[in-house]
């Protein structure tokens, strides 16, 4: 019985380390995104949804969202883990209808 308890404890401990490691790349991505000159703010709205707020200069920011996908890979995003990046107008984020400037799905 003690062996089963120890085995179960070891399995749970290894799983919690995996979850922590999984979350660390998201924190790294958040730090890297906030260091970008164009980014006014960045946040994870969900585990699969990364929001970037920039100043609206009138251009489509889908290409910038694709660049952020590369940044997520540099941060350690596991290969094949789906993430959607949405770029929003920073000034409109506090309104009832924020303006989406671009979007990309990271494969």
C-alpha cells in the first residue's frame, strides 16, 4: 500500500512540474511581447488566445500577429500547440467595442 501511495505521489509531482513548465513559456512570451516597441499591452485572454494591443496606424496588423507567433515559438511554445494571436487597437480596448486590427493562428 505504501508503494502505491509513493508511486501516486511521484506521478502527481511529475504532472505538476509539467504543468508549471507548460505555463512558463506563456510567461516568457508575455515578457517578450511587452518588450516589443509597438506593443502597448499584452495578455493571455485564454490558454489558446494571446491578445496584443498596439496603436492603430490604419494598417492591417495580421502580419504583425504572424510575427508574434514566431515570438511565441522563441518563448518555448510546444510545437503543434494551437494559439490564436489577435492584435487590438490599444485606444479602443477600454470601450464596449474594441477594434481588431489583425489576427493569426499559430500552427
